[in-house]
């Protein structure tokens, strides 16, 4: 309620001084002041009466007025008192009303709610109390939920401890992602340690492990791919059974290795069952007295060292073929070294014993140098004298191999997942990437997931050495596999895994590990910084039919060394020459070599348009000769200079039409009209050019000999002086070759 100002009016003539009005103004708004007029008047009249002497000092007018109004004052006493009382009552009532209204506001229940009386309220005797509204209940619930969420958020905001797998090499970004941290925080921390890195920089495993610990996570060092594979191999050595031996045939070029194998094969394999596959994979099985033997043929050329080494690692027995008429040669010695390095027993087959100039005893004596002692010389090496042409002693050779295999007691697990080694790989036009594998343990089935080097795949088809599709391959079986996601490298391992996920993850781990080892830092030395970098480079692009050939060519090219010219292999791949190869050859100004492959139609057309030559070869040493020839073309020719003669200038003549002519005397040798000359003055060469014309007694001549005088003009030069020397010389350039 609003506080209304009350105005108190009293009838009659007020006899207040101005001081009284001022004092009333100074009082509060709610103060009610009532003057006791009666008391005052009585007191005044009494005083007037008793103290007459004092009243005389007042005005006569005042005393007369007081006397006249005394009667009227007594009549107004009652009415004034009532009015004052009434005013007092009204003031107190107003104050009470204000207090009541305040109390009503503070009560829970309003007037409206007090009127409504329900049964529950009447029974609970809480008529005065008010129920909570729905809005109030809703607000309370929301508050409770908010508090509960705060508690949850506090719990969630606690750092989560994660298990972080750490490979051998990991980038800053990958590590930050694994820890669910910001890359900037990781970089900042490394900066604090005094290490400046970028987001894509690779960290070592030890550094990564330290960072993971510092960020409050649990580091777990990943096992290397090779360790995982080793464990898989170790776990597969149960339920062992005898397996066929793997025999590698090695020896020098043209000593009859393939001839021996062809004879063995034709005697044991039904004719018509050969596939074109044998020429490619060089591995097949034959059966001798119900026992299977797996043979691997290796090339004998010097360039194929890697292939021979691979063959010796995989094999159980090495058959060393030596020609009786040729004896021990460099590749024979190399084959012996490979076999000994692999700790494999050697059976020597002395071939071409049917020739008249054959001397098997000489071969045996030569092999003594390499610790291969024949049994007839009290040694332990089996040596058989054979002839591939007349099929002499071939049965004995097979018996010796079988005997050696029995001594070795070769066993493996047939039930487990297969493992093997890739012998060769190629890209077939119709079938895609094809890998040639020899299974070393376990049984390979269609649909198996496998890893081979950096590649993985699912076995779509298994083809044996006779070109037939088979559903499974037992140990020591040479096969071709379709379904790999790219061309595998020759010599890579082949491991079957349980699932696609395992195969993928293992191949990715290997790929990461191989990345880590690339691009090592090269530090600038004083020698490298100041040496002459004028050496030319011959860019090469090599496409071959199989991976082994590509590898052999690369190794052979790396052996070609020269100070001025270096071969640089930009691309070495398998499969036919494509448009991409031609485009790359044009961009890098490279020589394009096709070894045992043909270019595609599109590539051939593009090469013709771009005028790029595709050099096709079938023999490895032809390729090497061609590369040497091209490298020789980049060499600067040898320039040789020979002084023919010298002449002294005695006088200078001016001839109309010819200009200045040097009158000279030939002191040494001879000067010809087409020879190169240099003008020498005071021991310094002033000019080098060609002879313009030669005059002898006003006649133009081609040659002037020693002791004769002549006139000489030099092309584009006339500033001759007396006593200058004219020196004639010839330049011969000879091409160099590597």
C-alpha cells in the first residue's frame, strides 16, 4: 500500500508562533503532535491572576483580547479534544493496516488459495501452508541433473591412460593421434627438451616411448615384423613327416645343367605334360622309385649371382655340374662358395664324359683345391661321371641325390599353415602379378591369406609345374600363385596367416619398417663440398619379364664404374613397356631398355611420336654392352695437338683487297693453307685462328716448307707486328670408350 499523507486541520484561530511551525516541519511524516491548549490557557490565566505585577508589562491590547476570548475558549475545549483524539485513532489505524498488509504478503498462502479448501488440506491441518508449484519442482529437478552432470564431467575430465603401441619408427603426427593429444603439444614438449621437430618428422622408438610416459600413457614396444614371423615359424614345427628334398642345380655357363635336367625330366615325366611354365620358373618335380624330387635350375651367367645365392639358401642338396672337357671355371667356384655358405651338401655331376677330350680325373683334381674330395680319393663328396647326351649314369646321379637326402632326414609339418620362399615373380598380361613359390612347410590351400615381403594377398589359384590347376600344395612343391596385390621380390618369404586383417597389418608393419631405413642423412665433408661435380649421368629405365632378371641387370650395371660417367637407374620394374615408361623416359632424357618384354601398342605409338627409341634385348651381356656404348658416347673425346711448323714475321705489307700481309720466313716444319695458327708476341698468345691465304712470290700456294719466305694472312686478324711468331698446329680428337 502507498503511504498517504494525512492532513490534520483544527478549527479555531491558531495562536502558534513561527517557531512552532518550524519545529512541526522538522518532525517525521508519521508523527502526530497535539498541543494541550487547555493547559496552556489555564496556566496563562492563572499566571495572569497571581502575578499581576508582571502582567502589567504586557501590551494593553493583548490583555483585553485574552479577557474577551476566555469564555469562547472554554466552550471549544471539548470539541478540540475529540478532534485530536479522532486524528490519533485514525493515525494508529492506518499504521495497523500497513503492518497487516505486510504480514499477509509474507504468508505462504494468498487470499485466493485460502478460500479453496480441499479434503487433503483439511485433514493434514496445513491450511495455512502452500504446495510447491510444478514449475518449482521442475526447476529443482533441473538443478539436481545439472549437479549430477557436473560430477560426471569431473570424473570424465580425469586423464585416460592408454596403451600405446610403439613401432621402430613413428612420425610426430601418428604418435599424437595414438595418444589422443594435439600434435602442437607434443612438438612444444620436444622444443622444451631442446629438440626441434616438424609434424611429419620421424621419431625413434626410444624417444617415442619417453614421450608416451611423459604424457601419462602406457608404452608398449611393438615387435618387429621379422620377430613375429620367426615366432609363427617356430610354432609350426609339430607333427613332422618326411618331405621330398629340394635340389638346386648349379655350375658354369654352358656346362650342360639344363640339358641334364631336361633328360631327367623327359625320362620321368610323360610326354605332352610339359607346360611352358618350366622355362619360366626353373623348378619342377620328378618321381624316382616312388620318391619325389624337387629340382631348381639356376642360370650360370656371371650376372646372376643373386639367383644362385637364393637357390643355395633354399635348397637341401646342391648338384654341381662341371664339364669334363672344360674343368672348373669362375662360376663353378662361386657356386661352391654359395653352397658352403649355406652349409649344404654337394653332389658333383661331371658332365660331357662322352666327348673324346673329356678328362674327369682332371676335374676331380681341380676340385681338391676347394675341399671337394671324391670318394675314390678317400673323401666324402659324391661324384658321378655322366653324359646328358648318351644318358650315361643318370640313374646313379639320382641314387646319389636320394642317398644324400636320406642321410639329411628331411622332415616338416604337413598340417599347419604353409610357409615358403618366392623363387621368381612376374606380371602376366592376362593374369596380373604371379609369384613362383616353393612350399617349405605346411599345406597351402585355395583361399588362404598370405604375406610375401611387403605384399599380401589371397590365394585365387594354385598352378603346378605341369601347368595344371590344383586345390592344395604340399611341402617341397613348386607352384605358381595368383592373387597377390603386387609383384613380390624374388627371395622373399611366403607365410600364410589366419585372417585378412593379420595379413594386412603385417605387410603394413613391414612397409613402415622399410620406410624408416630409407633416405639416410648425408653429411657434407670438405672433399664432397669442393670436388668437381662435372660427372655425367646416363639415366636408364629397365623393364624385364621377371624380377630375377631385373635384379641381375641392376647388379651388373652397378659394376660398371667410371670417374666421368655414371649409370643411374631411374626405374627397374617387371612387365611390358607402357606409356608411363615412355613419358618418364622423355621427361628424364633416359635410355629405355626392354629385356624379354614387348612394348604395348599405345607405348609404341607414343615412342614413335616422341622420337624415343625402345631398345629390346634377350641376352644380358648384350644389354650391358649397349649400356657401355651409350656411356662411352657421353665421354668427352681425347684431344691431341701437334705443332706442324713456325714462322717469323720479318716485314708487314699492305695489299689492296687482301689487307695486311705478314712477310714471314718459315723457321721450322711447314705451314699449310688449311692449318690452325696462333700469333705469339713476347711469349704470350695474342690470337688463335686459321690461315687465310699463303703467298709465295706473289703466287697463292697450299704449302710452304722450312727455310722459305712467304706472305701469310690470318682470318679476321690484321694487327701483325714485326718479330711476331706464327705457330701452325693440327688438332686430332679420338673417341673414348669404357
